[in-house]
C-alpha cells in the first residue's frame, strides 16, 4: 500500500473488504465543521510528541520533524491554503495525512499511545477553555459598559415595576446594575465550568489506556490543564463539560433575553424611555417611519436556539453506554453554534450599550403615574406609630380617592391627606416626592443614588481584578 490515506478504507487497514460509499462518507464525516479544532489539534499533538520523545517512545529527531511539519501545516491553515478532504473524515486524519506527506515516517509515529477518542476529547476541551476565556472577557466588557451607563444615570428616576404595573420609583442606574449583577453570576458560572473543562483526557487512548510508558501529567502541564481525567473510560466518553457549558450559556442568554425584552419595550413610542442607536436598528420595507430594534429582538430569539442546543446535548448523551460512541460526533455543531451565538451577542450588546440614549423626562413622567410613592406614605405612617396593616389600609383609601380625583398623592392638600390619617403632617410632602422616595432606600442594595454609586465602585473594583 503506497499511501495508507489514499482511500478511506485503507485508513482502517485490510479489515474491510469494500470501500465506504459516498453517501456514508458524507453522512459520517465531520471535517467540514470540526476543522475549527485544527489549531487545538496541532497544539495537543505537539504536547503529545514532546512527551513521547521525553519518554523515549519516539526519537528526538522524530519530534523535531513533527514540529517542523506542524509549523508548516499551521501556516497553511492560517493562510487558508490547507486542503480539507472529505475522504479523510475528520480534522485529525486530515492533519495526520498532511504531516506524513511533509515529514514521512515521523508523522506516522505521532499517533503512538493515543486514539482519536482521547485526541478529540482533548481538542474540544482546549477549544472550550479558549472560548470560555473569550466569553469571560466579553462579559467583563458588557458589565463595564452597563456600569458606565448606570453611572451617568445614578440620579435618573424611572418607575420600578412588578407585574408590569408601576410599583415604586427606582433610578435607572439601579435598574441597569441588576443586569450587571446577573452577568456577574454568569461569569462565575463560566469560571466554575472552566475548572471542569480544564482536565486532560489524552492518554486514555481508545478507552482503556495504553501499553506505552506515557507521562500524562507532563502533557497536562505542557497544555496548561489543572489535572488529568482519572478514569480512561470516562475520559473518552464524558461530555458533561459541554452540557454544563451550554447550560451556563443558556442562563446567560436568558439574561440577555430579559434585557432585550426591556430594551424593546423601553424603545416603543408608547413608553419612550430610551432610543437605540441607528446602527442596531432597521427600517420597514413598506412603512417609512419605522425604526425597529432588530438586535435585541433577534437576541431574544437566539436565546431559544441556545436552549435547543442544551436539550440536544442532553438527549445525545442520555442513552450512551460506555465508552466512546459515534453519537458523540454530534456534540460539536451545537457546541460551536452556542459559542458563536454567545460571543456575537456579547460583542454587539457591549457596543449597543454605548449607543443608548436615555429620555430622562419620559422616565420621570412615567414614575409619576400609578402612585409610585404609596409605599412611602405607608412607611411614613408606620414611623409615626401606626401598625403597618393599618397604614396599608389608610393609604389604599387615599389612592382610591386620588384615582377618583385624577391626581397624584403628592398633589393632595394636607387637609385632604389628614382625612385618611391624623398622623399626617406637613413633612409628608418630602416623603411623597420621587427624589425623596429613592433617597430613602439608603442601604446596601437599595436604589438611593449614593448606594448606586457605591455599587458602581464595587463593580469597578471587581472588573479591575
């Protein structure tokens, strides 16, 4: 056999009596999506070759030839000149074939002591580790952009809602910091997931380990893994880390979707709290006046796409016996798409946050609707000695009277307010202002402007770590 890679059947030696059909080749091949693992495959192979040479399993000359060939292949891939062949099924065999063309027998010795099973598991973990690091950096950028916007709006008053009904006044800065907190937890989840991603499966070989005297800890150190996978069967068949990542990504996208929903609502002319820069919006093919918030709408939709990938991966793994099965080839496309979706979304949302125009007067006007300071009046009466339930009842009667009179609580005269409780004095009007309401929430986690600024300082300190 002059070229063991000339035909796919030959890659599996003489075991097969007939070549694989073209349909089966297309059906089973992964090269046209797993080629994105190419540089990670090279990184893992170089660490493996270094260990093989250190252990005396291959010669120093073989290692040098492998490194020379891999440098050439890396350059071809980065330049877009590498020829990917369907007949060779996956990224691993394509690179190995090219290496053998370049360096001969040294390339054939590279696969000593490993299998594609532990090789692909290593490649995916290297890829995932890099992707998580990129996501963490972008989460920091998004949190920073939202924190900047919050700082500019630490005193901007808007209505806070429960059940989408006006509840109490808050500051827009405080509202934005809620998302900063959410994305902070997303970063924590990603960091925790990274710990379990960062374990080396290489050395498990096909499923049982290898008879060669390999040094797995040496390879782990070379590649920056914190530990090795301690069971060879589990090492090649585990995809928990991919599922865990996609679960964390789903929660992150859920937060993106909640924020998107509010951006869409706030931009509506019926609400008019903000405007989003034109570069994140599109028009209508028939209605010339339209400015549609396409980016947050699409992000809201892409959230469902990531949820689907999570369910797909869970379903993929639920019926698999140990150890590696071909089913696992189906883990890559949903994983890659999840990474792409999260990275693109975080990039564009960071940019979009800097392009938000706040319409403070509209926010303030909305906060004056719905009796947002009613709870403040109840708290005022409690501080005067009235039991809270009695205070709640008295204010409810006052709100009903305001509803009938089409006025706000702050617009009632002192005499009229005293009809609901004789404990009410002139100082009540300081309590009933929007500024007084938010300023009174002066504790850690509260909406008072000075607490918002303190929270911003804490976030900035976290981001600087």
